[in-house]
């Protein structure tokens, strides 16, 4: 991986922050990997678009998120910590029996590896 960018490491996996104009194809070429690897490593779809500042993993993550977390911070900080774990949003909704577009609130428990029990 030869690039003029600073490679960062989170949980033993290399990542970068996307720059303005970055695409899956341009990053794949820059880091000598395939576009589909970037999609997979970041739980994205080829139709998704990268935005400036997006955290983009360049290696496969082996680490699973915790089974259950409880939101103790304000929304913006929680989004950042969820992005670091890179959990597919569709799965997060499914695990927590939430509808698309629902937003968790401070103090709410979020299930991350298994489905929330029916209350």
C-alpha cells in the first residue's frame, strides 16, 4: 500500500479518512486492492458514496462488536463510536426491532450481535 496519506490503525486494522472526491475505485487503485474489498470491509454497498471525513477501513476486521451496549452519550458521539465498530445499519435496526429511520435515545440499550428479546 503505497500512498501519500497517513494510515491510521483501529483495533489492529488500517484505515484512512476519505477526502473530497474519493471513490471506491480511486481508493482501490491508490491502495492496490479491489473496490469490492472496500465495500465489504466497511459494510457498504457499491451504490453507496464516500463523503469527505468518512472512516474507510483498508483491511478486513475480525473483531466482533459487543453483544449489547447502552447509549450513555449524546447522539453525535454515539454515531462516531458506532462508526468505529462499523456495524451494518440494517442489522442494527433488525437486532433492535427498530424501524428504518428510528433513532436511539440516551440510556437505550442497543443489541449488536443478537436480536433483542420481545418485550
